[in-house]
C-alpha cells in the first residue's frame, strides 16, 4: 500500500508541475508598415452598388488567373508535379515531421520487454559428484522509464520542432512560387526570342527579294554594282544574327526542360508574331497592390522567417529548463526461474522501482553559454524577420514602378515602330520611282529592324515586370 501511495503522490506532483514552462512565450515583434506602397497607382473608389472586393490584391489571385496562356498553364502544371526543387522541398517537410515526432516522444514514458534463457555446463570434477554439472534458467522482464517534464524541456523542444516544421512548409510554398515565376519568366523570354526570330526571318526574306530586284535592275542599267553589294552586305548581316538567336532559344528551352524535370528538348508551342498576345499584359489600374501590412500574412518568405523566430524563442526555454532538476521514474519487473512450469508463479517474480533527481552544479559555463547562445540566436532571427519584411516592401515598390514605366516605354515604342515602318515604306517607293538612292532604303530598313526588336524587348520587359510584381505581392504559391 505504501508503494501505491508513493506512486500516486509522484503522479499528482507530475500533473501539478506539468503546466510549468520556463522561457519566454512567443510574441510577434511590432513592425511599422507604411500605409501605402511607394509608386502605387491609386485605385478608384468602387461605385456604391459595386460588389467588387477592393481588398483583393494581385497577390491573392491564383497563378492560373493571372497567366492565361494555355501553353504556359500546361508547362506550370507539369513543373509543379515534376520539378526537382519542389520534390526536394516536399521531402524536407516529411523529414521535419519525423523530427517533431522524435522530439515529442521524449516527453512520453518508454517501455520495453524481453525474455532470456541461460544454460551453463561445468566439469563434474570441479564440483564433485554431489552437485549437478548443468545449470539453466530464464524468465521475462519488463522495463519502464519516464523523464518527467517538470520545466517544459521536452515541450519546448516539441514547440521548436513544430515551428521548424512550419518554416519548412512555408519554404516549400516559397519554392512553389519560385518555380511558377521561373517557368513563366523563361516562357516569356522564349516567346520573345520566337518573335525576334520571326522578325529576323521575315526581314531576311524581304532583303533577299530586294537583292534579286536590285540585281535585275543592275543588269538593265538601272542600278549600280555598289547598290548590289550594299544589299548583299545587309543580307549577310541579317543572316549573321540568326545563329545567336537560335543558340539563345535552345538554351532557354533547356532551362525550361530542367524546370519541368525533363531532359533537354524542344518545348512545344504555337507560332508567334510581333502582334501576339501571348505575353501577359494588365492595365496598372487593374492591379490593386493592397496594403503593405497584408504582406505579413501572404508572402511565404515572411511566414518562414517568423516560424524560424518562433523556433528560436522556444529554444530559449529549452536552454533555461536545463538549469533545473531533472526527475525520472524507472521501474523493472519480471520473473526468473530454472523451471519452466514455475515461470508465472508469484515466488518467481521480482521488481525494482526508483525515482531519480539530477541537479547540475558545475558544467564549466556550458549551460550559461547555451542559454546565452539561444538568446542571441533569437535576436538574430528577429533582425532577419524585420529585414525580410523591409525587403518585401522594397520588392513591391520596385516592381510597381518597373511595371508602370515599362508599360509607358512599350506604348512609346509602338509609336516609334509605326513611324519607322512608314518611313521604310516611303523610302521603298521613292527608290522604286528613282527619286532616291538605295542608301536611304538600307538606312530605313536598318532602323525598322532595330525598332521592331526594341518593341519585342519592351513587351518582354513589361511582361517580366508584371511577373515580378505578382511574385513581390506574394502570389504564385496558391
């Protein structure tokens, strides 16, 4: 009865102390967010009868709603299934789940059991005829142990492990967003190369026709050999630009193939022209950036940084709990006999129980410095958290001004190209009518080709800046 009383008292004490957690409880640091993003276009107030949700930002929209090109959607879907970085990130989540289980198991009792059989033979001459020469015996044993978590050591370790798991999960979502953005950006660059190659080939066809015409005119005395050579030189220059474009195109296809988890190969896509709408374009007024404080809940890198901060805060409790006494309960019981039929008799039973308390007195400064390390590490994570938030605000502001200005550049470049095409057409008519030299035609063609290429680049930059803005606002992982 006394043993039961002792055991009951121990369990009651355990329950009373189980609510004790040393170390600071987590509190999110106060972050001062600007009221609006710099360079954000003011969104018009909705009409009184409008049902449009003005709190929804571009970052809240799914990637399939922002990037509407069907071929791009197919590529992104394949990348989300087969991308190597995403698969590695998913495995890291599973690994951390196992670590949380290991940490949690330390706060629970452990038990084990076993059975043994022993036999020994001794020479008869050593013992004499009056004693048996063989001995055998065996039995069953059960062991149990429990390290009582009075100060929350194991609970803080579990708390840190779960925070690390959350950080790993947000890291996986950040990787998912990165893959979406990288596939989209590579696809935009590839489509721009398609457009440049299309322009170059059409220019090459026009120059070949022009060379044939000038050669014919020279044969009848209406043109000079100088003009023929100039036309040939212009044609050769355009031909020289083709290999570089094809090289870039193949390399971009290889980059997309890697993102898709494929071996290098061709990326299927429809033909494209300079007027193609395959590149995403959105009016700046249709991009509500929302309020800066919303990034704290939406961007995966900020959430990951906060989870790391929570884990570091919990580890302060782990380090502090090691200063206090550690209490453990140990019990062993079983049976032992040399006769199998008496294995379960009460006379064959044995047991042992113990309660141990361990208090560190001198560790050479190990515990003190371990606590100091945990505190300084937590301060570092707070700084990293604040920096991540500040960087996020900067990313959005940079992307907003980049998208707005790249859009203005694209609109201006469209006007420039239209003027260059008109000048080229007029020069061609004037040359055909014999009112100007072929030098004017060459100059106007060269300018037109340059303006067409500049327009492709302007459209690419506008599309890429939209993608960057979407990423900066925390989009792409949902």
